[in-house]
């Protein structure tokens, strides 16, 4: 297809960083690669209290932080922040705990404003949350959770892909997480690139993506919001929607396979047929090269996500509404 950027069978950067293979799930195996971005129920108790800290409180904190500062936390960073907040909560006094609850409880009013179309009310709530976070990190910059947030806020302005528009570090990180997710679904195995691979691929894409249209680069500049929407749609989607996404991912990987004209596969209408097709796709290319092919074709990737998870309307700035 004319919008697909073809890559050589083996990228030079792979020679320097090596290949990290996933755990394949073969066609005759009943298991499925089945990621979840948020495990457990919001009501799950994490710290007994008083008052009790639930998983929902940490969900709300993450949602508010991402929306207030217009970013998507990388998976490892989000987990580190959650762990730090949970650990601190168990050690801190009642005043600190109530302060955390005041922050997380604001999401109720925020969602109400968003549903009513009160955009000024939403922005006011987010400004208040930003001020509270600024006050917390200035008051205790050495706190474990605050140190994580400080590092994130420092990195959010860093430009990694220059151009018009430029793409910031956390948007690029979100894009590469999305690439690994779709590659994993298309192959029915976990494809997780090492830090060295991600760094090399990020640098490579910085040169490669300059050829894209301004409209596509606009989408990449805001891809962190799209990634939050994709994760929410996957976690909250029914089996039929998740199957559609599996199918679209496998078809995408087949088209991008290093075979003249692409691979011919049929994911069918059930998981066994999908597993057979994904196994064929996985055998055609190495995980790193497959992920690189996806990363170099953002338009094709977004089309697959639109067909699979219905993201065609795009992701609004109010990311707290996704989950």
C-alpha cells in the first residue's frame, strides 16, 4: 500500500542492541496473550487505614495526574508511583492521608463537570490539582512519590522527535508502548523491547518519521492521549471487541511481514483461528523487526486501532474520562 513505509529485512540497529523474544503462544495452545492495564477492582483494599486506601484511590490519582499535566505515564513509572503512594500511605499520619483523599476525591466533581459539558469547570479542577501537586513536591521533594513525579514533570518537556510539530519524550514513550501492545496482539505473544532496543528505535524513528505529513505528526504529538484511550477501551471492552482488535493486529502484522506482497492469513472468527494466523505471523519475522515495522507505519497502526477499538473520533484532552 502506498502509505506503508517499507523497511529492510534487518535493521542495522538490531545488531547493536540484540533481540528480545516474547513467550510465544502456539496455535495448538489454549492460552492467549491477554494483557490488562488495570488489574483488580477499584474497591480492592490496599491499606486498611483508617481511612482505608483502595485501588480506586490510586486509579483516581493516576488519572488526575495524567490529565492535569497532559501526559501518559509509562507503565513502569505508573507502577512505581502507585507503589510509592501505597507505601507512604501506610507510614504517614492522618493529616497526610486526608490530604491524599482530598486530591483523589476531586475526580467525582471533575467527571460530573465533563459529562455536563462544563469545560471551564474541568479546567478549574485540573488547575487546582496541579497547584496541589506543586505544593506537595516543593514541601517534600525527597518523598518517594514526589521524586517520581518530579522526574516525570522534568521529562515531559523534552523533545525527542524534532519537526513541525515536535514530539515530546512522554508522547514518544506512549507511542512505543502502543507499538509493543499491537505487535504482541498480532503475534499472540508478549513482545517487550529492552531499554537498549527502545532507545535505539527511538533514535531511528527520529530520522525516519520526519518524512510524515504534518497531520500525522500532529497525531503523534498527542499520541499519549490516544494510548490512554486504547488502554481503557481494551480493559473495558467485551470479548468481541478485544477479538476485533486481535484480528486487526494480526492482519496489520501480516501486511508488514518481510514477504513480497505480505502474508496471507485468515484470523477467522474464533480464537483458535486467530492463534493459527498469529503463529504464522510470528514465524515470519523476529519480534524486534516486527515491532520496528509497526513503529514506522503510524497511519497503518492507527487505522488498525480504529477498526479494532473504535478510536476514530480521537482522544479528548480529558483523559480521566477514559477509565
